[in-house]
C-alpha cells in the first residue's frame, strides 16, 4: 500500500521573507519592518545556539550526558520566535527549545543538568519566564493554556502573552487538541508554535495528518500561519504578529514553522534507519545560518570581523559548557523524599532510611557505615 501524503495546495506554501540565497522577499501577508530588527543579533544567537547544541552532543558522546535532543537545523525557528517575545511573556517549551532558552537569558549550563541526571528541573521559571522542559509529549500545551487563563484573570499581567512550543508529533496527542479547544473557546492570549520538522521520531508527518499543520487550526476556530522555518525573519514576523493578536484580545494563533531536524531525534536514535539520505542533503542547502550570513554580507549590515567575533564567542561558550557540565553538583539523595509531600509521612521516612542504608558502603564487618 502506498504511503499517504499530506495534501497541500498552492496557498499552503510556507511564507518566506528571506530565501535560500539570502535575498529579501517582502510579503504583504507578513509585514516586517527591518528597522525594528537587530538582524546581526539574530545571526549571533543562531550561531551560539548551534555551538551549544554541538558541544552538548560531544559531551554526551564522552559520557558526560545521558542523552541530548538536538535542534540542528531548527535554529531559525527558535531564535526568530524567541526574539518576538517581550518581558513578562511566558514560554512553555518541549525539551528541544535550547535556542529559546538562550533568548530568555537562561544559563546554558542549566540546560545540561536534566540530561546529566543532576536535577529534574534546572532553573526557576519565575526568574526567566521560561518554564521547565517537558518530556511528556503535548503536556506543555495544557500548561500553557492554564497559564493563559491565569493571565486573563490577573489584573497585573499588563498585556502578557503565552508562547507554547510543540513538535508535529504532539498534534496527535489528546492534550494538544484539548488545549486548542480551550484556547479557542475562551479566546486566550496564547500562541502555539509548532516546529514541523516532519518526523515524530520515526513517524513521518504524512501518517499523522492529511493537511499541513497550519490548516488544522481552522477546525478549532482560530487562525494558522505557515512559514519557512529556516527563515529567521519569517519566524520572527509570524510570532510577533501572533503575540500581538493574543495581547489585543484576538485569541490564539497556530504558527507552523516548516523545517527539518538534521540530526537524529536524540543521541539515542539512529535516523538513518528510517529517513532517506537525500532529505538531509536537500535541507543542508536551506541552512538558516548560511542564508542569513549571505544576506548580512551582501547588504553590508556587519563590519569585517563580525563573524570572527561570533566564532570567538562560540569557542568561549564551548569551554564554559564543558567546564560547567562537569562541575554540576551531585543531587542530594534525600531530595526526592523531601519534595514528595509538604510534610513527610512515617512511611516515607521509613523508605528514606532504607535508601540511605543502601547508599552507605558497608564497613569491614559488612555493616552499612
């Protein structure tokens, strides 16, 4: 039986403001005043995020991390969306939004703790307006909707909006569809940003939907917009527009960033077993950093030496990541018990005692120390 394919018409072509050759392509559907955009900063953040990602992969291969979910190829989607945020906006990520975390000022070393096993969190969401990574597929969409309900009822929120990230695989989860329904019926100030990298681990998008991601929003009663996920300007413009709609009481928007994850799903995955090799070659030619670099050079937007400075900063970041990863403190073995209930119970105290005995090495007589 032939594999089903998603049905996309001419109107479903992703909107593009910067093409693969670095040329601007203004589009009336998605206006963007470049005078309001620090374009060199977009490149810098994409380059540093890519170095963060490659360094984390190296740390995992060296046994310093148990796992790492790569974002290679999705830098434009994340940095574009991240630059559209304002102070006070709240982000609900999956487990791959390393670039958005960077935009929110999160210490990148903190991202490593979860994958090193030294923490179940790693940072305080209240300090960064960036929620903890969510490993349960689709769960963060409901968290985002609940937070948006609070924003509506909080008189001190002052026009805040909520940005929830999801992958194409999350569209098949009940939580995501429930979140869409609640967001639409209550006209909540939330934007759903789907990085459609076309593969939910080994499942292609074609087995999840017959139509592009953005078109699915209409079934829930709110707009969807499809952009080139490797075009940082289009991702910025679409997210900025959607967040403004949310802040002004216009309700939710579904942004689809059509992109491709060039690495495997995680470092525990072997994508060569299910993805055709030619896809990687095709998407390498659409690299988001390369096209923005060409644009910066051709327009004279940066001075000579800019890219060398970014590379120097990337090397410093890599050194900090390596040192910071190995310096992450070992978790307190009592912590899981201390934070299970507000007040410890007799049964929990008994289990804690057994656990401490298990961890204590026996003395010469075989008695735990």
